[in-house]
C-alpha cells in the first residue's frame, strides 16, 4: 500500500492511471446508459430535466477529461519510456504529482453527485449542469446560482494542472531520454503522436485555464468577462473554449492514431507504410488544429468571410487525416495479417474513423452545418470519432500492451466477443443518430415528442448503447478471468519491432538491464539495413540505482482540492490550509535527497 | 460493415425523398434558405458516399486478401512509395475543392440579405419561450410566428437572458440568439403550412421544452391575422365568466409579468393580448385548450421544469382558475 502511495515508477503510475481512468470510464458509461434509457421512448420521465442536464454534462466532462485523456496518459506512462529505451520519465516525482492531481480532480468533480446535502440540496442536485462546453452566460451566477458550475470550473482547473505537468514531463522525457542511436525519425510512431499530443496539451490548456479563471472571477468576485450588460460578450467564452476545444479533439485522437500505427505493422508483419508521412501529417494536424476553432460556431453569426475561411481551413485538415488512413491501409496491403483482437480493434478504428471523418466534412460546410449543428447528427459525428476512433484505438492498445503491463495475455476468444459486441453496439447506438439529427431532434434535450417521428430510431440507439455496456462487461470478465487463469506472457508475445518487447513482461523496475543502442526504426526486426538488436541480458551486469518513493508529490497534490473546497464553501481559512499543504509538499519535495 | 452500406444507401434514399411524417426534417425544405442548405448537403453527402465506399472497400479487401496463412512467405518490408503518397494527398484535396466552391457560394447567398420590402420579424429568446415582434406592423406575440408565403422575411434574432438558437428546420438553418447581439436570417417560404421548430442551443433546465411554430399563411390569411393582432383585445361580455376572469387577472400577480393591451404592462412573460388566437401554449408544448391552460396556470413548473411562472401564493382557487381560463380564451 505505502509503496503504491509513494511510487515514482512510471510503470506503477501507468497502472494507477489505467485503473483510475477505467473506473471513470465505467461511471461515464453508466451516465450514458441512463441518458439512453431516458430517450428510449418519447416523453420519457425516468429522470427529471435537471438530473438529465447533470447527466449529459458529467458524461461529456468525464469521458473527455477523466477517461479518454488519462487512458492515453496510462499508455504514455507505461510505454513511452520502454519504447525509447529509458529507465523512467525525466521527472518521476512530477509524474506522481500529475497522477495524484488527476485523481483529486476526478474525485472532486464526481463528489458533486453526492454532496448536495452540504449545500442544502438533495443528492443528484449539485453536479455540473451546463454541458461539458459550459457556454457563458448560462454559467454566470445569475443563471446558475448553485454550486454546480463551481464544481465544474474548479475541477477542470485542477485537472488542467495535472495535464500540464504531465505534458512538460513527457516532452522532456521524449526529447532527452532516448536511447543511444534513437534519432527523432527512429522514434516509434506511438511516441511521436504522444509527443505531438503533449505539445498540444501545453499550448491548449493555458487557453482553457484563462477562460476558466475569467469565469471564476465572474462567479466569485463579481467581474463581468462574459456579461454583455457590462460591455463584454458571452462569445468570448466560445472563442476561448473552442480555441482549446479543437486542439483537445486532437489531444484525444492522436494517441489512438499512434496506437493503431503500432498495432497494424506488428500484426501484418510489415513496417508502417510511409512512416515519415504519417509523422509529418500528425504534426500538420497538430498545427492546423489551431486554425479551425470557429467551425464550432457557424451558427453564432460571425459573418460570411469568417465562415468561409474557417470552412476552408477545416476542409484542409481532412487532407493529412486522409493521408494517414491511406497509409494504414497500405500498411495492411501485402502483409501477413494475424487477426488478433488488437488488430480487430485497430481495423475497427480505421473503419469507424472514416465515417466520423466524412460526417465531419459535411459540417465543415457552414450552410449545411446550420442544419446539423447542435443536433444528434453532431452527436453521431463525435461518437464515431471519439468512440469509434479513440476508444477503439485505446482498446487496440489495451489488448496489445496488456501482456507487457500485467504479464498475462487477455483471452483472445473473449476479446473477439468483446470486439464484435462493441462494434455492432456502437453502430446501432450511433448510426441512427445521423438520421435522428437530420430529422430535427436537437441534442441536449431531456425529452422529445412522439410527433418528431424519431421514436423508433431512438429505441434502436438505446439498444445499441446497452450492447456496448454488455461488451464492456465481457471485457471486465476477461480482465478478471485472465488475471487468475490467463496465459503468462513471454517478453514478446506478438513479435513486435519496438524496444518494449525486448524486456520481460512485466518489466523489472529498472526496465533495461543494459540500455540498448538503436540502429534503426524497427530495432527488433531484420530489415535490409540492419540486423535485429540483441535483447538485454536477463540479469543486469552491473548494479542499477533505482530511485525510492516519495510522499511529497501526494502531499502537494492534496493541497489543490483543499483550495477548491475553500472556494466552493466560501471559507477563507481553508484556502490557507490548501496553500500551506501545497507549499509544504513542494518544499519538502525540493529538498528531498532523490537521485534518478 | 456490409450492414452499413445497406443502411447508408437504402435508408438514406428513402429518407432523402420524403418528409411527410417528420415535421422537423431537414430533408423537406420549404424555403429558399432551407433548399440551399439541402442542395449543398446532398452534394457533399454523395462525395462522402463515394469516398466511404472506396476506402472501406480497400480496407475490407486488404484484411481479407492478406490474411496470414501457414506456408505463405513473409511479406516484403516496403517502407513507402513517394508517388502513391503524393497521389493520395492530392485526391482528397481535389475532392475538397468540389465541396469548397459551392460551400462558399452558398455562404454568401444565404448571408441574410433581403430586398427592402421584406417583412421584418424580431425574435427574442427567453428562458424558455420565444417573443416575436413585427416592428413595421406594431405587433408583439409569442411562440407562434406568422409569415406570408412567397415573400421575403428577415428574422432578427437576439436574446433577453442566455444564449438560445432559433431553428425551424424546414424553413432554414439555425441562428444563435445571443444577448447583446443581433443575428439575421432571411428566407422566402414556398408553401403554406404549420411548421415546428425548437431551441437548438442548450439554455438551462427546460431547453427541451422551448419549442416554436412558424405558420406560413396565404397573403389574405396573413393580412387577416395582422388585422386581428392589431385590434384592441376583446372585451369580455358583462357578467360572463370571462369577465370574472379579467377581475382575477387584474388583482393577481399575472399583471407583473404579462402584457394585455389596456389591462397590464408586464414584459417578463409572453404578451397575452391575443393569446386566445394561438394554437398552443407554453412555447409549443401543449394545445391551447381549457384543460392545459388550467393546469398551466395552477402549476407551470410541474409542466415545464424551471419555469419562472411559479405557483401563485396564496394559490388560486379552482373557480378563479376556471374564470381566468375563460378570460384568456376570450382574447382572440
């Protein structure tokens, strides 16, 4: 127990990220199922309007910030140091701090479900309820007087600190801790996509932080950043939010693209087709992601010039995305494809992401988008991208790296059941939403009338959602069953090309008994240019110093929710407790003897 | 994926053609604005179908054709192909040009410009109902907009509180109602009818209950409606139930929020001067009949969560409510 609380080992932190994020993924999924149950038939009254609004807000917030991002982070933590041949990340204690801050932020947000009585309200009454996008001025104290929005904005501030700390940590790790010979253009594609993601995180999160600070000042100190009566405009929020929000979409999808770019070559026994093009198009997507934010705002009335420019930049981003898809298909082409579960999910990713990408092009066109935006058509689109894309990709990564992370193989038979249930389920759940939206049902409405004519389609969608739930149950069973009966994994159960497969599963605490010297992009494969490298010896030839644990990242992290609690309850002295905790933690951390 | 293609082609073809039972279908445009969006969408849709079929076919072919079989030689380690890379960079770019050109053209043709004689309607979004003003005609009404068929209409959209979005799908795309800002859409309806729509931007508890109707009338019917709206409200006959209702109205909290011309000047809630002539109440949620009116007056928040019209304290008696209903229904 103590060793987990004080751990600075990137592998343990990776596992902590995984289990925490997976827990939040289940919570977000249950929220989704309640939403679908409410919408299964017209005039549903399973939950009230107020509860429904909290459910969809928390579903979105949870999935984006507490499930998908940290599931990617779990792989960053576990896999990147192994792929680049490092002993740990550059700043192991900062890494622990990132995790604890993430856990605190997630618990703080979700505490809103049950802490209603502290605010003289019922349970299920004070969770955030203005959408994951939290448009001003609905979020102003005037229109949202309760603590709901406070939970949201304070929780997101905490989570932002976690993401930023991790972002800097991984940039330094990837740039500085590469094994000898691992030039940038020899980096595994997953690590490359992770690197781009980290740059997006450290540039996009400050933007949402500023937006949230403005909102916090408006709500707590009576400023008027988003109040038009005082000469400002609520549109400022939308610009700031989407300036963050669109890069955020790429923060969510790029790691999954990286995973797929690892899984496809391994199981088709062919190098990634066009590696440099895949890398450059990833970088290009990262850059172009900054120039498209107003396509979320075509209905806002920015005028024909702005609409045309943002339509053009948005369409342009389809080019590097399309290039990636062609390269993935070309990777499979001519291969000797092993149909493992990981490969199923990776191919599922491509198949579904194509649909999400194409519906994206239809709302890159403003006059068409005016009929689509804020309807279920867009709900369909984002779920094809984030569920069909990111979650399929993440599951590909889970099945691929699970043996490395746990030392046991997941059951392939159960894995196939999981895949097909999820694949059929998601298409049943999300494909009808295209029609539901185009037939005129807006999103974020807690009920709809039978006269809209979309009742049957909604029922199909609900059935699909519960099929996805069943798929996840199969996966849970798979994890539980194989943790007891699973086949032990060898160093390299798949025949992978990258360094993580050269060491035991799970790896020893020092990772590599001898840091390898890399001569090519696929160090463990024979290519025309080089022979496969030798795996490091099982026993280290010389003693390896491994840094011990530290309490101080945890102590420092605990200061942040205490400060947020102070704001929430409007009690000044609690602020000082939080600040003291944070400073004390950082002080002891700074002067702790700790050698990497 | 096979199931998919079946969906895409057959269901899409079926849906694209018909709009009968779907009152908010974007596939059944009834104005120039909605038609422009629809034409553009179909253009892009068919491009998307072509790309979808090409990509998914390649993918399916690859995973079936290149399955690993015992005894087959290990694949050649190809790293890339420059000409192919250039080709599949250019191909989507060329397709996007075919999408971008009509897009930009349509953006400018649907920018909200109208001839000078267009009918002007101002829309003000409120939590959770719509206020409509006709500045040139001196009319204020709520939730049901009347416009003449075949004539250009310019809608100026703003909000009194939070951000809403005005959307009547068969007449055109949505525009956000933003406090402190006026947005415009313009359309010319091409057939008469009673078209429904609703708020499309999340705006709080009853966002789902913020519906609306646009009634496209023949010229003569529209003129008759205008004349009715401009007339002073009907005076209830002496000693009728409706007259009692007027007394109840005048001494209750109603007058603080609602306008009835010559009776009360409230501006927080919908203008009730001619409420009896509307077909629905509560922003399109319920038919405008005695039963629903009575329930609405007695306890609006139970029908529309968060509604600002709270239960009256002390509560109105059933007799008072019956009288009020009679009075409101008399306001044709």
